[in-house]
C-alpha cells in the first residue's frame, strides 16, 4: 500500500479491502450481508435484516449524545461487476485486486467497487471508533441499488428510526447532492425467425470494442460511444452495400446503468462479398474513431472469419433487417437538458444491453429524468420502438426523482461547516444519476437528507478509481458534522 498520511484513511481502506474479498455483485449480496451481520454481532451492535437482505446496524450515541436525534449513515452493499475482455476475474469467488497509482486506488482490470463499498467501510470504522462524538447511529446498508434500487424500494416503514440521513454515495468531494433523477427500466423482446444457412455463405464475427463506457447517469452527457449503437451502424452500412448478411448471434452491454463498451455480432455472408465487407467495416471503423476521437480514442470495429459457436441456422433476412433497424432506432444519450439548472441533463436513455435468448432478441434500456412526465414519455417512446419492430415491451415501476429541498436545515448546517473547515464553499447540486434518497425519503416522510462522498472517477467501468486523499477529507467532515448534531 502506498504511504497514506491520514490515519483513518488507512483504516478505512483496510476495511474496504476486507469486504472486497467477498462477492457482492448486484443480486448476489447474501455473503456480504452475512459478513456484516457477523461483524455487528462481534461488536455487540443491534442489527436487523429484512426480507430482501437490507441491513440496519444500530450503535449507541457517545457520552453526552445518548438522547440526540438518530442519524442514518447510508450506502449500498452491491457493486457493478464489469471487467475488461482479457480479465480472468471471476466475480463469484475472486477478491478484487487493488492497484495503487499515485494518489488513486483502482483495480486490476475490473470495477473497484468503491461505488459503494467505501461507504460501508467508512460507516464500520465510524461505528467502532470510541474517540469520536456522535449521536446514535443507524448504519443502513441496502441491496441491489445498481440494477433497480430493489433494497430501497422494499424498505418497510419503521425499519429505520432516524430522520436525518447522510448518504455516502456521491462521487465528488466538496459537492453536496440534494436531488437526483428518477428512472425506469424497460425490457424489449423481438421474436426471431430462422432458416437454413444459404449455400455459399461463410460465418464471420463483427466486433465493436475499445470504448470507455461509464455510468449511464453521470457520463451520459459526455457524448461517449455506445458499442451497441456503433455495432448497429456498422451492420447497417454492410446492408447498404447490398451485402446480404444474416444474423446468427448478437450481444453487447451489461448492467442497465453502464454504457456498453463492447459488442459483437456473428453473421453469415456470401463468400464472394467477404472483401467488400472487410473494406466497409475498415472504412467505418475509421469514421467511428474520428467521430469519437475525444471520448473513445481506442474505439475499433473489426470483422474476421469465425468458427466459434455451433450455429447451424441463420436469422431470416427480414428479421435480420428488423434487428438492425431496432438497434438504430432505440434512443441513446441525452434527450433534453434542464431549462432551470445549468449543465444538468434532465432526461436521457441508456441503450444498455442486447442479446439473443430463447429465439428472441432481448434488449434492456434505462430511462432517467428529473421530470416524471418526461420520464414516462421517453419510456413510451422506447416501448413504441419495440412494438413497431414487431416485438413487445415491459417496463418496471421505476423510482421517483429526489426533489431538492433548498431550505433543508441539514444542508444549511453542512454548507456552513464545510466553509468553516476548508475555507471555501461546497458545490450544491442536483445530479442526473439515481440515488436511493428519493425512495428512502418517500417511505420515511420528514427525512432531512444530503448525499456526499469521496472523489470517484469512471464508476461502472474497469477504469473505476477513487482519490485516496479525498477519503480523509470526507471522513473529517462527517465526524465534525456528527459532533454538531447533538
């Protein structure tokens, strides 16, 4: 480990490394939940787990704070599990391998999981530190935040007592988040029709890769390339050259909140069109690389003969065309910017995932908006695209936006304290990403909330990294804030 000057940062990172040895991909939080319950038992803390494995761990107030208002320290247990194509990492059993790069901590070709494991580690160290003054604390750790905010959506009334909540899931030190977008996920399904592979056709694999990806809320406004959209455009250009391609398989993307970095299609082409196809793909690879040279300089599209997979039939020509057109028409990126808050994405869609499954193309999209009516309008548009292509769509219930309360007493106290500690004003913002605060507040009326956190870059991608020095600053701020909440 690199030299770390802040004593508590070292302790927090040691705790973070311990929990990073435990599998905790979204929807796979059983082991981390049991580990946390055992930890609470070892320290004689009262702990409860609900039916979906949300956990609350209660710690008494320090001397003089026993009767102070309860404060909730909140984070989520799960992480987005992304890795590079060459990584052998198995998220079901392998520990995350830490890599220190100067002032930053990252992982070896995988997501780091600081989103949001660092919150859990900070809360655990906070609860066991006998030298700090704080009110009674409730450490609220939720499940499955990343794929649908399942934990927050299933919080029962009364599961937590506190009416002051500090969410530690923001990603810029010195920034206080007081509002966020709501979201809805949509699953599309387009049935396929198959036929025999035409005579004289050979199998090829077209890949679109080298893209940076990123968080579909935080990074959606940065104009990054989406591998599924790039692949769809490449396939469309082959069709424009009168190359009669037939799909065998197509796949790309992962989580609903990660911009796809890699995608591929297995296709059958007439053997006598192979050179034209290679020339077309090479040309458009250069075009795509030029379009995204600032955001995705390593973007590449390639075609090669393929012998992988046991493909003994092809998708019919008409259905192949429908799939390609669906890949082009599904919205991706910024739909509209906020007219009230400068540089805030108001409404967006992430074309998140596509695969062939059970004789159909299955697509996952993720819509976000800080305006509920616009969120539903974009969702209806996505659903309509599926139906026009001859498929069907099913959308989830989604989650509400967190409407900012600029008159919040917690916010006012936090801003004043931060300015006193660091001699500068913090940034107060509303973000386009989703946070659990909106749901928690909806289920616990009267909750006063703020979201903060250490500086984190490129979450939901293998480039994820956390600024080590910012961890101590956030720790110091929270400790001073707790001291004032007597």
